[in-house]
C-alpha cells in the first residue's frame, strides 16, 4: 500500500506531523497555565529565552490540527469533567474559566450532531489511539470493521428481521460459483476462458454476462427511475421510451396472430425486446429446447440489468418494484423463469438467492407468492438455520404456520438438524423434540397431505392409517379448495425430500402418535377442524399466479373455473385488476361484421369517409331535403360509372400468321 493511502487511512494531511492524542485540546488547561507561570518565573533572568519560548508556544498552538474528530470531542468532554470536579471542590469559579466554558459549550453541541452513537464514538476513538501507538494500519482497519459490525447489530432499524431474512449475496447469483464448489473451477470453465486480446469490454453484471453468440447489444429504450424514498425504502420503476412502445405494440399484434414466426421476425429487428424474449422462451421450452429457452431468459436479464438505476441494489433488500406497473412485471417473470432453470440445472443455492431477490422486491404483496417455494429451496440447499430464522421472524405478521409447505418444512428442518453429526448432544435432542411436536401438530392441522405424500413416495401406508376416518379419503374430499391447491403444490415439489429412510421412519412414528391423540379426543383436533372450515375458502390472486407459473399439472387442474376461463398470456399471467398503466395502445378501427346495408358498404368502398351511421339525426322537415340531395349524389355517381364502363376497351392479343400452331400450346 502506498504512503498516500496510509496517510489517508490515518486521517493525516500532506505535511502534517504526528501528534500525540493527549496533546489535543481547544484551549489552555489549568495545568498548562501553571506550567507557563512557573516557566515565566524561572526565566526572569533570560528575557530573550522567555520571549522565544512564548513565540514557540503560540506557534505550536496555532498549528495544532486534529486528525481525529472523535478524539477532539472526547478531549473536550474530559476537560468539562475536570472543570465540574474543580467547581464542586472549590465552590467558586474564576471569570476566565467561565468565559472559556461559554466558548466550549457551543463547540461540543456542534460536534455532537455528527456523532451517530456513543458506542461508535468510543470504538473509533480506541481504534484511532491503537493505530497511532502501534503504527499498524491492519490493526486499525480490523478494529474499525469490528466496531462497524457491532454498531449494525446494535442499531434498531424498522424491518431489520425482514432484511436479514432476505439478504442476498452477489457471488451466489452466479451459478458458476455453486458449480465450482461441486466440480471444481477447471471442470466448470474448461476451454471457455476468454483469451481474445482485442475483445470489447462491456458493463459488468451480476445476473448474466454478455455472450459472443448474442446479437450486438444496444440500448433498447428501457430505463429505470427512482419514484420516492420513504422510511429507508426506495421505490423504483422501469420506463419505456417512445420507440420501445412502438415495438411493444408490434409484439401485441404478433401475439394476437398466434404465429411464433412473427415473434421471431420481431426479435431479428429488436433482439433485446423483453416480452418477445419471454414469450419465445416459452415456445422453445414447450418444444424441449431448454438450452435456447434459458439463453433467451439470460438475454432478457442482461437487458434489464444494463438499465438499472445507479441507486438500485440487488442485495440491500430496500429496493422495491411495484408489480402493478406493466413495465415491472417482465422483470419479475424473467427472474422467476431464470430461477426455475437454475433449480432444474442442479443449482439450488443459486436459485435460492434469486427467490430471495424476487421476494425482496415486494415482500408485503409478494405478487408471485414466493413463500410457497422458498422453503423447498432452503431445504435443498441445506440452509436450515436460514429457514428457521425466516419462520420465526415472519410468523407474527405473515402466519407462516398456516401454510402447509412452511409447517411441514419447519418440522423437517428441525429433524435434519437433529441428525447432523458432530454437534452438541443436548442441542440435537432439542431439535428432535421440536421436530416431533411440530410434525404432529402439522398432521393434525393438514391431514389431507399425508396420503398424497405417501403415494408420491411410493409407500404403502398401514391398514390402520388408511381405514381411519382422520387420514382416510374423507380427509381429502372434505378439505377446502384453496387448501387442496396448496397441498398438491407442496407434495409434487418436496416428495423427494421425504423418501429417505430415516425421514420415513420419523414420519411413521409421528402418524401413530397423531392417531393416538385423535382417539383420545385431543382438543387441538377439534380446534384445527374449525380453522380449516373457516379458512382456505378462496385463494388470493398471487397464489393462482404462482400455480400457473409452476406448471404443475395437478395443481393447475385444481384451480377454480373463473381463473382457467380467462385468457392467459405467458408474458403477463393474471395481471392485477388495479394495474397502473403509463401508456396505452392507440385504438384501431374495428373491422368485422356490421349491420350496414349493401349500398352503404358499396359507398364506403368508393368513398372511405362516407359513414351513414355517423351522420347527425335530422328533423322531419330536413329529412326530405337530405333525401333529395342523396338521390342527386347517387344519380351523379351512376352517370360517372356509366361513362367509365362505356369507355373501357379490351385490347386483343396479337395473332401470328402460323396455321400450323396449336391453339393449346404455351409460349
């Protein structure tokens, strides 16, 4: 590290001498005044030396610079404490001390405004003193980092739990980070390392990188704007330029034509149009071209990230995007589809980061209902502590225990922690006790999940379970429709996690205990039955949207008719009813069946501006006059058409004087 950087970290300026922190003060203390008095009496015989000493002292006082702001405040505090002690002991104060105190109090109040907390001041002052004494910049930086971490942990922010649960790491957004952990860097990169010298440099991105196979990137008319900042939360939105709006209108025409070739032709002219990329990705995925479908989604993410606002952060958890704006919905859908590709690719940790990212964009509304998926990704990536932390932090205001997926996953998480080796024996017993208690309560609350879960795991349940009324077919038939959708969604996703032998044995023991509690008329059984009857009558719109995007056939078939009967677009499934539209498509003339007469249609073909229906209604006296004028115009039109037909002459083709030519022969 250069000397200039070291000097900046130490808080020094160019040409500043090293100062002892004990020498920093605002004025002359009582001890310094006494020393000056003794020096004056001792140097009476040498006036020249005394004069030089005074001038040197004044010069040093004038050249004192404070390298640490907090040392200055602490020094002033110490001086005030000494003055207060002297006032208590003596009972009187000189006029000089009173004047100095009047001058020092405004300085203290002024610098107190710049102090964030008392702990931060003490920590940074101690770090500064150690750096001055030891002249070790590494120790100073370590102490400063420790003080900052302690300050962040002690400060009480609103929604701190929410941000901690949704913390996203930049390096985990890249799937190569997870693949390198499994297979090694050499196996992942291989021969794909860029070795071209004269290559173009582009803006560095976190979600996707510009590939050589992609078309040349250019600004497509997408930008991001900061709407407002409120309570530490920043609200952004994407915006479309005029040119991009025209391309969007052409895309809607291409979708209406039901021909994917029109979308391909549009992408050839506008290779980074977002909705076209999303729609064509679905077409490629249906045709089982997974590589091309994933490449199109990555291209859409790169286009979005290139338009980010400088203040927009993917990892802070304080940036919001309103799903009600159509410009923002495409970003949600691109992230969601990219997350599904990562999960199928075998990168659950990376998919979890994208899931938390989607949830952090609007955690209150959760438009894509990521709470139905985040627990599964946490279990697959073995983030057990993160799952329990999220369950504890969000239970109070989101009621995660009322979702079958979180209720079962939290119990399974405690069981997995109890099976880990090398931990504390008491801690593992505590997790096992919590797992047994939570799974039993979950089975009592959601009895209709057990039989489909065992069927998905290819496990034949015991006869005592299938014949019992609590877990029998009646439990599935009698559950509300919204609960049935959530149960099917959870079973189809997480059945692979329950197939392990240890997990199945634990489930068997819990089922037997639940049957014993049901036969013993446990009051919790009746309470849960009443809750199921009152709740889960209808699912919100974000749950329906999540089911459609998941493409799980059993869950989609369980959706109500009012959802499946609506026209569904892959680039905008189930748009919110309260959408905020910034621009609308211009109305086009309706071409179709009409009630106009044949004569009116004939006149319209000749005169495009003619419209008999748009004419104002006339009174009875004006009807005859209008009729006469119309007859005159029709007669004039007929005369013109008669003359035009009379002047038409058909030219005969030239004949050749060849008697041997066949009339049916082609030239």
